[in-house]
């Protein structure tokens, strides 16, 4: 733990990235002044939930996006990050399979079509969200619904009649594959 307080940023960064570093040390390093140290904590496979919660409030949007992308991030924290002003953070929440259904429902209404497209591809998206996104005005969003292995067959049947060939093709391929997860 002494190395976690070293003056040298590179040493603190190495400690932060080490999977053997104790959770309480990672929580302290999650608040380090050096962003590289905080990146290493955010990327540590053993990061404790307390550190994720702390880092969700980091001033650096890249760190918040890393937290949003982590499947161990607590659901309440993902819900908070879903309201982030930064699109990359919201994209990470939308693509995270641990994001709670109610949060995905909200993100499915995001003004940014790329965020809606990430929800459309999320295999944890509730069926009612996929039904709604199958009617999205954005072709890319509908294509993603057509590619999602969790999309109900009746929605895929609707998408194979879409006006856009790429949407029809993605849904047809998914139907042909029988919705098997790949």
C-alpha cells in the first residue's frame, strides 16, 4: 500500500493496474490527481463497486465512459451515468448488458440515434424496447434491432418487410440463424 502513495505517477499507475492490489487501495487510487492512475483503476479487472461509484463522478468523461462500460458497475450508478451530458458515456451505458431495463427504456428515447442504436443491439434490451426501436426513423437503429439475437421473431418478421434493404437483410439473417447467440 506504500507504493500507492509514491510520488512517482508511474508507480501509482502500476499499482492501480495490478489485479492483486487490495480493493481499499484501489478505492483510494480512484481519487488520485493523475488521470493515468485513475484510468488504470478503471481498467483493473478487480475494481471494487465502491471505486466504480466514486469514478462515475470523475471530471474526465473517458473515465466515466470506462465505468459505464464495466459490467460490475452497480445498476444505480449506470442509471446516473445514463443521464451524463457526454454522448460517449451514454453510449457505454446503452451497450452494457448489465444496464437495468428501466435505464435502457430511457436511453431508447435519447435524441442521439447512435445511443438508440446501441440500445437496439443490447441483448439485454427488453422486448418492448426492441418493438419500439424497430419503428425508429433511423435506418441504423432498425438495422441494429434486426441484428439483435434477443429481438422477438414477430419483430424480425416486421423488419424483413422494411423499406431499407440493409434492415431487411439483417432481420432475414437473424431469422435464418434462428436467433442463435453468436
